[in-house]
């Protein structure tokens, strides 16, 4: 019996997915024992091969594929599909000068990449939304969902690779003929799971050139890794215990516990994601690379426009360059600018997850930028008081929007807002953290904010003074940080300590 192309693809994916409904539990997280063994081995062999950059790149590519396959070897095929498609598109774009042909090449490439992303991330979401829409009119439809496991990092490497092809199409970047270098650009393991979303203009030239070990760069990378681990294990994962308990039972958390859970998630999300970026950038420095910056003290922003230039910078700039500006940006009048902003934030919300909650979260942030920023701009006086006032307003609005980001469903988000008050203060110790752990959480958040404020004033101030201190004191500080991570850090089981953005 003949089978259509689409039913065949769906059938194949189902069989592919159902061979093992549970992913390998041995996750190679940056904060895992597996990675603590993997990274030193890679580091030693990598620099031992330093005399030949091509062999060095090939080894790093093999290590990156091993890193990704450790999670689930089957989904390595998706990385290969994106790599082959975009590499081939680059070569074809170089060979053809006719604009019509070039547009066809780019379109096919986008369809393949977004098709892979769409099937694995959004197929079930759109099918269920379609059925729900018809049910409003009394039409009962039967939907066939795939219940696919979301491949880790798919949203990141899809955007990662497409940025290369679009830049080649725009003639802003010369396509590469070096297969190994391009495949390494797509899959280099520090960025594999949650970015930053690199640009070919920044990373590929670094892959081509010979890299020599730089002690100062490596030590700087180790410091950034240590700081990332401290933020993740000492603060973010501790806050996660309370946040998970609160969002797991909104009604029981009614009152001050719910308020505190919502506030804690604001810091958990920032610390968790920025920690991953810090570790990734630090690992890059250990390997001789300079990756793009992803965060710049967003909670000190004085407007939402400023906030999105500081938060998840690599994604914000991607949407600006490849969605907002092509739509017309702010060049076609106020009404068109508003529409473009709404589109970008709606798409950004959907990028974060296959849920209408994420779309609502995105649109709320668009409305804040459209409506709130003009109001904040009326405060012309520039001083500490006005800066603090604007920052508090921005963070407060951001915090409220994150209720939709974190809640499991629209109704749950509404329940959060319905039960917000400052009653039941004695109830806060019933959500995973005792009084001492709650105090420690507040102290650590205060330390983070102090660090952010000092860096905002002068990013080089503290590092300069720290560099002048005796080596013995510096090492005492490093050891104390490591001991605090080991003995005071929050550790869970299974996936409890996975980075939040792995789910996107």
C-alpha cells in the first residue's frame, strides 16, 4: 500500500522517538562529574595537538559530537542535518549570482532548518491549538500528536547555523569550503546546549587561525567558570528548590510565600542562564576562543529597550538583525514600528517554548517597551535616585511577566495573580528551604547585586584591585569559593540541576 510523503515522515519520527521514551539519565552538565572528567581530557589532548590547527579542529569536532551524543546519540543526526544543509547552501550561494536562484537556495535552507525545529518543538503544540480552536465552535476533532522528546539545544544551533547562511546570502560573509571548520562552528560543545548564539563573522575566523595557549586568557577563563558555577550551584539551584515547591502548589503557597517564589524565580532565571553563559565563555577561553557576551547586568536597566540590549544579548541581536530590521524596523512610521515590535516579541516568546504562556510573556514585554519606556523617558533627571526608580519599575514589570514564563499553563498563571498578598508570613519555611537557607539566599542575592553595581560603575575596577593582591590571597579566595560550592551548594538528583534554558 502506498504511503504519502508526510505520513511516512511522521511514521518514521514516531518509531525513531519511541525506541526510548526516556533520555539517557547520564547528562553531561557543566556542573556534573561526567563533565569534570571530560573537560580536562579534552583540554590536554587539544593543546597537545596545537601545532596543527586542522587536526586540532577535527579533534574538537569529535569531542563536540561525543559531548552531544552523550545526551542522546540519535539527535546528533539533527545537528548533522542542519550542518550539511547550511554548508551546502553556502557553497551554492557562492556559485550563483542570480537573485532569484539565491532566494530559492535561502528559502529551501530555511524550510529545512525551521522544518526540523517545527516538527520536534512545535508539531504537537500547533495540532493541539488547532483542535482547541475548533472545539470552541462545538466541532470535535481527533488529533494525532507525536509526543516527541525535545532535542537539547535545537533552538540554539538552528539559529546559530541560519545566521551563517543569511549573512552569506547578504554577501556579508565569505562561505567556507572547510567542512570540518564549519561543522565545528555549528556544534562546538561549550555552546551546544544553550548558546550564546554565535555569529560566523566572530567565530569562524577564530576556528581557521592557529591558536596558541595563553596562560592569562586561560586563568581568566577559569575565574569565569568558577563564578558561573558559584552562581548556578550556590544561588540559582538553591532558589530553584523554593520556586519549584511554590509553583508546584500555588494554593498552598498563597500569600507571602507566593510573592517570594515569584521574586526568587526572577533571580533564579538570570543566575541560571547567565551562569551557563559564563561557563561557556570561560570554556571558550580555555580553548583559545572569544565567544560573544550574553548578559550585561540587565537588572540595572532603566528602560525595557535598554533591558533587551543587556539580556540574552546574542538572541536579542539575532531577532533585531534577522527579523526586526527586515520587517522594516522603525523606518516606516510609529504604527509599523509597534507592529514590528509585537511580531518580534511574539516570535521570541514562541522560540522559548511551545506554549501560549510564552507568547503572552513575549507580548507583555513588547507592551512594556511600547507603552512604559516613553513614560520612563519623561524622567529627565539623571542621578542615583532616578536610576534606582527606573530599574525597580523595569524589574518589577519583568518579574510579573515571568509568572507566565514559569507557570505551567494560563490558568496557573492567573491563580498566581489571584493569590498574591503579604499574608501567611510564617508559611515560607514550608517550601523546601529552612530559615537559615532562606537567610543565606537573601545574602547571596545581595552579594550578586553589589557585584553588579560595582561592575556597572567600572568593569575593570574590581579585577584591577584583585590582580594587585598577593597570589596567596587570591588562591585563598578561589579555594574558599570552591569549598563553598562543594559544601554549601545545592545538589539535586536526576535533572533537578539542569540549566533552565536546556528546555528551549
